[in-house]
C-alpha cells in the first residue's frame, strides 16, 4: 500500500528559529530518508520552497486565474512530502510519527488510490 | 444467537473488509432461515454460519470480478470448532479482540468508533443507533459507511495491537464502552427502553472484554463502575419521570445482586494496583452502594476519592462533585469555599450544574434567599428537561420557604 505523508508546519515558527535549530531538523529528515530507503519503504520525497513562492491556478469560465500564494491561508503550511510503501495504516503512521514535522507540526497520512491495472 | 463472534471471524476471513463481511454474514443468516427449517439446525450452528458466510463472500467477490482478493483460509479453524465451545476457543477470542480494537482504532473519529462498535459487536440496527444518539438514520448510515470505507481504503489493520500500544489502545476501547453506557445512563434521551438497552450493551461489552483479556485489570474497574451505576436504575426516577437524587432514593429498589457482582471486581482491580479513573469512580460508587442509608454514607472517604480523581481528570463535573462531597463531610460552608475558588473559571459561569451545586449548599446552610437566586441562575442555563424540572421544583421550594419565613 502506498501512502503520501504531507508535512505541515508553521513557516512563521521556522523563521523565528536559529539556523542551528533548523539545520538540526534538516539532518533528522535526511536521517529518516536514509532509514526508510534502507528498509525499502521509500518511494519519493521532497522539500518544498516556502508558500510565498506558490501560485494558485484556477480555471473558471475558460479563463486562467492565477493568484499569488497557497490555495488557502493556514496556520501551518505544506513544507514537504514523502511517498512511502507500507503494509497498513499503522505502519505508515509509525513512519510519520518519526518525522520532526510530527513534533512541531502535523503530518497528514493519505492513502494513494490504487488504479485498476489494465 | 449473537452474531458478534461470527462477524468478527468473517471479517478476518474477508481480509479486514467490514462491508463485505457484513453482507456475507447477512447472506449466511438468510440461507440459514431457509435451510435449517428443512434440514434441521446443524450440530455446530456458529461454525456452519461462519463457513457459509465465507462462501457467500467468495460468491460476492466473484460476481464483482474481484479475483485478486484472497480470502483467509478457514480449514485449520474448523477442526477446532465444537458447538458452544466455538465462542471461547482461542481463534474466536482473537477475532473478537481484533474486532473490538479495530472498531475503536484512533484513526476513526469517536462518533464512528461508537457507531461501529454498537453495529458490529452489539448487533444494534442502524436505526436503533441513530435513535440513541439523536441523529437521522440516514446520517448514521453514512457515518457507518464512511468508517467502513476508511478501514478498507486506508488499510486499518485487523489486528490486536502489540504490547507497546496495548495499554493506550485498551484505554481508548474502554472509553468507548463507557461513552455508550453514559448515553444510556444520562437522562437526556427520551426513550427509556433504548436507554436501558444501551446500559445493558455497554455492560455486556465490558464483560466480553473482561473474558477476552483475563489478565488485564482495567476492564474489571469499568465493569464494576457500570454495574454500580446501573444497580440504582430502578430507583433513579419517580412515577412522573422526575429525577430522584441519590440521597432520596429507595435503597431497597437498588439491585443488590448487581452490587454484589461489582464489589469483588473493584477489589481485584485495586489489588492489581490499578488506580485508574474508572477504579476511583467505582470506589466512590461502592461507598454509596455500601451505605444502608444516606445518613451512613462515608462522605469523608468520598471527598478524598474525588480529590484523587481531580488529580487524574480535573473536569468541572469532578470539581463540583468534590465540592458537594466536602460540603457533606465538613459542612456546607466548606463546600461553598471550594465553589468560590472555582467561580473565576469562565466554564463554570455558564454551567448550570455549578449554580445548582451552589444553590444546594446554600440551601443546606439555610441561606434560602441566596439559594433561590442560584437555582434561578441554574434554570437559565439548563438544557435538558428532567434536570430543568428538578431545578424548578427546588426553586419553588425556596420561594415557599421564604414566604413561610416572612409570615
């Protein structure tokens, strides 16, 4: 089963922290990535640029509307994701719980829809 | 015949698919209704039903062209089946534990946990559950479908949690059981029969968990608590359906057999070193149950126990009960002192029970004028009918008493 782990945390808090603290978190993420690569659970993962760099696209009545920023203003922002392979939800949750984002923010664990094989 | 054990087993055989299992079990029961009158009831009816349900599940999957789904192998289990022993054999126990823990999985919201437990373990119909929780049947049906879908799509595993998680998960299961009990126990829903049924189901669930996990003391404390509360049910309401306070209840109408069942359980739980919130609440209920008359109640001990309870869960209700108990043990002035300390809490200022507790203590202290004001204040905040009638009665008493004093 594949799950996507959406990592949400407060960018405002990130900006308040020292470089050392943030670097420590980055190292934890790298360590996590290595671990789940070794265990065979890693499928994909990326860190995202801050929400100020986001553009939201909507097409209404045939017109492309572009607005500056994320699709919604939220207290915590999407900062990155992992796609993992897990036997069941408990396993996926156990992985999510290891992420620094789980301690300082929230991780949304969503199952990826299985498409019927041709 | 209760289907919980069968449903539990078939869900496992159906690879954790609640929806498929439920339909398959229904198919099996339908088949039984047709075949048993003709062929006679089989020697091992539960085994027959589980086996038939499994075959019906295979049929359904075939019709849906879902060939890739592999169903659990039933063969080794059948050898162990032997009629009545079926329910108690290791496999049946594990299956029921799997079902309980999955229904109460933290990935499901609490309402879904309660609904799923009542539906699959207790066999209540969707309509009955809807009525119990005052929602539309269609809403409850959707709630159940959403929960079963989530279990399937998110792959919530159909397992008994491992040792590291078991304490926490068991706590969550017992919380759901107690929630069901309280729904039946609280005087807010109108349907008396349904209320009694919910208490009965909760107690039955508690006993089931006791039996399935004989080495855990936590279920004992909860079952003791529920038995003690329920033992007073015949005395709790008068002929008009009004609330009768504990101190005014006819203790001869208490179910003393149930009390006798509860007390040894409480003892076992306490001996096992479990001073859980349930155990303390049960200990308080036991002190009431043991007092032959209201006057003989050991209020000092009860007040101490409420203090202990406050350390675990400092909720408004517990704080108020503590103040009331202290008021009984050391006089109303002491209780009022405590309530004054709570007065600054915004939550208390909008809580009808705060003003009711205050009014009660003022009444006992002979401060009728202030009591009247407090009862009146409580009446502006109360939301349920039985309690409103009680408060109105007290207010009328105060008015009458003050009238009498003036004349």
